[in-house]
C-alpha cells in the first residue's frame, strides 16, 4: 500500500503547481528520489520520497510547505498509511539582483566589452547561496559564459575555461580607478 499511496502523492504534488498555487507566482517542485519496497513481488511496507521546491517569494515557499503537509495528511486518511513530513526550507531564498547594481555593472562592463556580448537572462529557478549575501547588501550575479549545454550540475557539464578570462576582465573594471 505504501508505494501506491506515495505514487498518488507524487502526482498530487505535481498537480499542486497548476491547480493550487497562483499561476503568476513561479514555483518549481521536483521529486528527485523515490524509494519503495524490497522486491518486485512483495507489497511495499514503506516508501520514501525526496524533493525540492524553488520559488521567488517566501509566501509561495510557505504555501508549498503548508500544501505538502495537507496533501500528506489527506493521503494518510485516503490510504490508511502513516506519513511523516520533514520539510526543510532551503538555506537561501531567491536571488534578487539589485537594479541599481545591475545598472552600474552594465555601465562599467560596457567600457570593456562590446554591447553585442551582453545577453539578458530571464529569471531562473536556481538554488544559489549567493542569495544570502544579497539579503545583507546590494549586489548582483552576472553569468560570464562558463559553459553551454548541458548546464551546471549536469553530469556532462564541461566548463569553458575562456570564461575565466571574461570574469577577470569584468572584475578588473571595478578595481581600476
């Protein structure tokens, strides 16, 4: 029964995004690990799922935690199983670049790089601990061309060492007076 109950929970978590949250508040819920049972011909007595959630706001993150716990409780009742939830908030919130710092960086970078080398990057659901610094002081993150596809954290990611030169050139624009 545990495998069936948890399979239903996984589907419900995915539906939570489209049916239960505000459509204009971007949210990602990823179920990355599922374990159940010990053999193919024995009903699973236990199951475990692990995942992450990413948002751009604390309110959305709190809503996800509340909904995950509500869904777990509902599945306990529906399937007659015991469910425990260990929902751990991320150690960092959303990374929000300061618009004034972005403007300053663009201006200084424009002194060293051709504007055709700049690309605007839309907001992404990344897990970036630099966000902790930006909660304490104004700043921004800039991508400097460290690699194409596959992206960071992919098993086949291959760093483009030319990005080191780009990064040094960018940093030097801020130290040269």
